[in-house]
C-alpha cells in the first residue's frame, strides 16, 4: 500500500483508533441555569415593571442589583433563594416572589 501526502500516515503518524478521544468527549463542565444574555434587557424591563409595585422603595435598588447579579453570574436558583430570604424578611410579598420567580424561569438558559 502506498501512502499519499494527504493520508493520515503520510508523515509517519500512526492511526489512533476509534476510541482515542473517549475521555474528552464524555467530560463535560457542570451546566448551570443562568440568565439569558441575549434577552437581559427585556428581563430588566419586565423586572423593573414588577419592582415599581413594591411598597418599600428603599429596598428596590438593592433587590434589583442582587437578583440580577446572582441570576447572571451564580445561577437562577441562588437568585430564587435570595428572593425567598427577602420574602421571609417581608421585603417582598408572596405574589411578587411568584411573579419574579416566573420571570427568572422564563428568561433562564442552561450554560
């Protein structure tokens, strides 16, 4: 058998076989549910609309920043945990918690 310059063995290389890259194919980084970067402006628009109904206007800025940072960087589940703590501290009502959680679920993406 004669080797051409375009074959796998042309430069003295050996054929690796079918399973040579098996470990690289099966290893996968842990995926997290984060905020969708392509739709984050729409998320903030709807989120601000929900926060305008909040009675305590002093807590709006901190709530907006913390929820957005957690949903965008750490994960949506951590943002929901933070919202749950805020609900226990009576910063937000249960209805607002449900609306914000549904909004987070709608704008979430596995990355």
